C-alpha cells in the first residue's frame, strides 16, 4: 500500500492562531514520525491587542492540560463574567450580556417567560437582579464556581478571560516548543505548488532555505499568504450587514481594580471596546470608513479613553467575511487568514479553537479526500454565519437614528435566519438554539431584551403556576442571589489570592 | 405586553383516536388546566386504527416521564417488553446479520471515536465484531436485560433501552389517562368541515348525527385519510417512494413461543423485509414489500414462511405511500401521525415522530392570533426531523451488496438524497461520522449500520494509526471483558420482566 501518512506539518505565521494550533497539535499528535514546524518573522507584526474570550476557552485549556492560575498570571489576565453594552438600543441605555443564565427554568420553560409574567403582575425588579453574573460584574466581584454548594447559583458561575494576546501567543509558543514544535525565523518569499494537483509543496525563505510540507496551516493573518495569495481561494464579503472596516487600538493606564467584564460602547459610526487587564486597559475603536475618517476616529478614541494612553495608536483595516473555502487543497486557514468577524462578542479565539478541533477530528492523509474537506468547510461556514447573525442583531435591534451609520444599520436587509428568529421572539418570546451554535438562549434573550425588543406575549404555560407561588419563587431567587453576593470576594482580591501578574517574579525564585 | 390569557386558545379539537390522537390528548391534558382550555377528541368506533405490535426507541421514555407514567404500570398495561436494539438479517449480503444496538460501542478515547480503534485493530487481525463491544448487543444476544446504572462509572451505565408494546393497548391506556384529566371524548364521524371565509381557518366540524364541534385549534390525527390536512386544506404530499419503494404490508400476530427476545428482528426479503416484535403474550409480525416487485399472494407466502409459531388469525393488508407533508402546520391545524407522513417502521420511528410533533407544539404553544413566524418555525423543525429519519432508513437499502432480485438491484443503484450521499462518502473515506443539528440517530447508529452492511472505510484515523498496537489491543480487550462479565450477571429478560412489570 502506498504511504499516505502526513509527516510534515508547516504552520505559516506565529500570532494567536499559529501558536494555538501549534500548541494543540503538539499535545494531540503523539507520534515521533510527524514533525510540526512553525515559520514566523519578527519583522511582521501580529494584530494581537487586548483580547477578550468566551467561556468555551476552558475546553481548550483543559485539552492542553493548563494550570489556570499559571495561565492567568503569565498572560496578565483578568476574569470575565460578560460584556456590558452601552448606547446600543438607545443612547443612554446599558445592559450586560452575561455568560450565566438568568433565574431558574421552571415547568420546562425558560425563566424569562416567568419574568415577563411577573413583570405584568406588578413591579418586577429589573431582570438583572435574577442573574448572579450580572450583579457580581457590576459590583466588581468574582470567584470560580464552587461545586460543593448544592442548589446555589455559586456552583454554576460561568466565566472567561481577558488577556494580553501577545503574552497569550508567547504562552502557547512556550507550550508548543516544549513539546517538540520547531520554530523557524524567517520571511517567506516564495511558495511552490505541485504541477497537477496545485497542492502547496514547499515554502522558501528570504535566506534561501526551503521547507517541504504535506499539510500547511495558513495563520498569516489578513493577507492569507497561502490560502489567498497562492491558491486564490476567494472571499465572501459580509460588509453589507457588518459595515465596520477599520479599528484603531491603544492601551491606557489602569485606573484601579479591573472590572470583571468587557465594555462595548456604541459610537457615531461604530463602537469602542474596553478590556481591563491586570496592569492596564486595552481599548479600541471599531468604525466604518464610509461614515468616519481615521483622524476623527482616533480623536474619538482618545476622548473616551478615560485614562492616560500608554501606547501609540495602532490602525487596523479589515473586511468582514469568510474565505470561500477555509480549507483548500492541502492548506487549512485559521484566524484572520480564514475570515474576520469584529470582536463585539469576543469570538475570534473561539473560532480558531473550534476550527482546530474540527481539523483534528477530520485529520487527513496525503490523499486529501474531498469529502473530508467539504465537511470541514461547510461546518466552518455555518459556524461563522451563526456568529455573524448574532453580531448583526446588535446593530439592527436599535432605535438609534442620530447618525447616518445607525440609520443604515436600522434599515439594512438582514439574513433570513436572523429575521425569523427576531420575528419569533417578538411574537411570543420563544427562542431556540440551533445546530449546536455557540450562543444559546440566554445570549439571544439578553441582547434582544437589552436592546428593547418586547414580545407581544410570553409562553402561555408560564401561567400554570399560581400567582402566589410564582411571586414567592421570584422573591426567593432574588434573595438567594443577594446572599451569594455577600459571600463573594472582589475581583482584585480573588486575583491577589490566586494568580497575580505582578507576583510572577516571586514565583520564579 | 399582553398576558397570553387574553388571546389564549380556548377550544382545542383532536380528530381521530389511535396512537397519534391519544398521545396528543394525553400530553395536552398533562400540561393544560381544563378550567382554562377545553380539549375534545373525536373518534369513531367504526373507523379502525392501524396499530399493530409496535417497537419504539429510547426517546419514548422521555414522553412517558413527561406524563409522569410509572414504567412497571405501563409495561403491564401495554403487554410491553424491553428492547435493546434491532437485529438486521440479510441486508448487506444474504446470510449476514448484525445488531443495531441502543447506546454506543466501546468507549471513546483521547477524543477519538471508539470505532476508529476497532477498525485499526480489525486491520491488525482482531476477529471480534464491532457489536462485541456493545453492552446492549451482548445482552440482546443472550436474551438478558437489566436497567441502566445511574453511576457513570459502572459498566451498566451503558445500557439504553426502549419497549415493544401493543399500540392499541397503549392508546387505550393514554385514553384513560387523558379522560381522567378532563379531556372530553366524543364518539362520532366527522361529516363536514367549516372554514372561515377570509383566512381559511377551520372553525367547526359537523358530525354525522348533526352535532357541531367548534374549535380554535385542530389536530388532524385521522391517519392516512388526513381528513383536515388533505381533504379540507389540500396540503400537498411529497412522495419519497423513489427512495423507499415499499408500499404494502401484510401483518399477522403469532403465538408466543421460545425465549422472550429483548430486541426486534428485521429480516430482508426478496422485495422488502419482515419484522418480528415480541410482546408479552404474542409476537407481532409483518412483511413490508413493494407491490411493483411482488404480488400480494407471494408476499403472504413469504410472511408465513418467515413465522416461527402458530398464526393467530388471518394476515391483514395495509397500503401506504412513503413521504410526508412539507407543511405540517397549516392555518390553525397540525397533522400528527400518519396524516403527517409515513416512513416505514424499519427503525421504529413512528411513535417518535408523533412525540416530536407534540413536544414541538408545546414549546411553541401559540395564542389564538399567532403569526406566521410561529408556524414557520414549527414546520422548519419538523421538516428537518423527517428528512433525517428518511436518510437513515434509505441507508439500509442503498448500503447493500445484494443482487439477487430486481428490487435489490434497484435499491443498490438508485440515486439518493445529497445529504445522505455526503455522509456515506465521508464515512467511506476514513470512517468519519458527524451528528448534525441534534439529529435523532447519532454516531453509533450510523456506524452500526454502515459497518453492519459492509461499508468499510478506505483508511482509518491517522492518529489512531500512530498509537502502539499493544496498547490499543489491551484497551479493547479490557472493555470487552468488562462488558462480557456484566452481561453474565444480568437476569434473563423474561425473568426480569416477571418480577418487574408482567401483564396479568
């Protein structure tokens, strides 16, 4: 039998995507026959700015077998309970999209149906009072879930991280290199392809060195060195529904204790992020160049920085969309080489992580079966579409009409998949999670409700509980959450006790 | 925001008894208070039901649990037995057989599916069959049964099961359940249907005796006739008989003899297949075939030859057309059961599709002035359900090497839905199977049928290939021994049933 085993894997580009896949493969492929090499050039910068994540990153960390405190300490990380959205539905309004659920589901129905009913019965407290994560975020508190506490919301705290993406890449790089991944410094100047198949055969560096490979992972960022410049795969443009195409990022001094949440504030022609790390704040203004000039965008960023900047502004350009095939021939693209969705819901690292998992599940041999590639591509595409829909919701569900940008967003045509979902919620507060999508019912509810979509009515079976019983349970839930808050340490206290960035040097002694 | 009470449905009418009608009635009665909604079921003793010995899949346990039905009581009332899977004989090739068990095979390791390890080990000369690593299949082969252990570390946590029941008795049991909870049963035959002029919604039904039953929401559970869906609302039927050409069944009960098997048998025949479903007192049999390829007389002969005990009565003929209605919810009416569509019972999905029709309705529970968004969502979700089941059934016919009859020659060469083709192609390549969109039949089911019918992948997972041979063999051996020992300790199915839920 012909030997079809893949022996040489070449990863092109060493940002977050490149080192994540290197780390993942170094852990999962326990085969001395398979060599993994990552080529990166110190001359080419990475996009990495302050990066926020979603809770699924815990799976990746577990897969790698990381010690979480060690990881937090080395990446200047803080904990994240959700995202605060300011000025999205209307100017002056704000809400938090939490990672954990609201209240407790009853009678097989989602909690929000009961809250709607309770609200109708009289004066229900704000929905936020039924979500421990939101309350804790606002009070600057954090702790990990405590599984020993039965029947307490404290046993189901769901969290993610906010960290320095360059330090994260460094962390992954150390992990991968300790497990046999070879790092090669150099700039790729030439790519050669097999004559019949068009598969990539080798890459040549500036210094003349040639590296052959069986499988190439393109993590070269927006330019897509292999997937686009070599293979001319093509790009599906989604800027009609997500028109922002520029960002300017800048770090600022930390004003004090870091908040355990990310903030996304809507602005005239886009929005601004604020990601608190242990020792500084990451900021960035995402905007649409058709509606705003670069200078104005920078002014606006500076004005809303709040604290003294500690780095020069870094301008980025992008186009929202996805590569027509994220896996083409023997090249798999990851990260920005695969596609771009703005970081409004912190999905960048998640999309890298799931693509790696999918690649490992579909790990090819040298025949590169088309059915295998087609499967990978269709699932990746679906996943990007699902995230896209959720992002579009934020722009579309708005009453803002104060700028041409917002008038455009409010009136633009949206994908049918999203339209159906909004219509269904408006009708009777029903929400579904489709096809294993990353954002579940809590997330869809949080944003729809937070941005002012009110359903005509709620689920009729929510009326099955007698009024007194419902009122009693609602009061009890509210009280339980307040009691939990009393026991939680502040975010800073938790970090100091477990994983302080500044104390790193002491550990090394 | 309005309280849903203001526009609440007040009068729900179910037309037709049988499994679909009474499952719907029972589920609604468990959810709704008779003070706020009246639910009426109209059925006629003159119209028979199709109900034969019925095999189910594990999801029915959830349905019964939703209703709060006690399992032992249910088994007694329905003459029920336990089912651990289906034995398929003569499907891939004549003389071969395999079990499609509930529950998976072996244990996944390092994030890689178990069957990849098995394929690797088989290539290295291990003669053990895939089903030797399935606890349900082992128990089935030995006529043993026990309930699953809740402790996830116990081998017995791998047990999954469903039931074989008498569907007529199940409907009777649910009727009592529903009537006890305030459902009104009206005896009578629907003569005419009245619709609103502007929007075509159904407003009332007139019975033979002149009584008028009004309603604001209707369930069409009238079986193949589809009285409301087809006759009144004229909803088009999508025909799938080019993929599933069987269109007739001959059914016959036989005396119960021999050991009580905890599994269904499905044996392929010249132009179709024959089922064997063991209930406590008798055995249900049926021969399903394509009338294009076989005459009724011959089909009856085949049926009789395939029986293993004395017939009770004469064979009964049932005609059907495979396919479904793309929109199951039209106007203010939902079709549930055979009025919604028909897929042959090869994988025991009939009651499951009824159950899904009901539970989807309950999660979407509309007000009287519901909008298209609600109806569309229901139809989209149900459509997916039917397509997924359809593909899995077609797999059994297309994955065959039989060329001994024109029927099998047709099936082997027919063009199949793209969704199924992609799945088979991917499996052929390196044995990969993925579960889409929470589909009913998950990985282990696809693997059992693909491998059972000789679709062997060209290569296996490259990562498994790189693991040390001894280590893989050792893991497999340990699993197999643990399952064998657990099976030996289990009681016989008939003994277990005797002390647990024997009918009088």
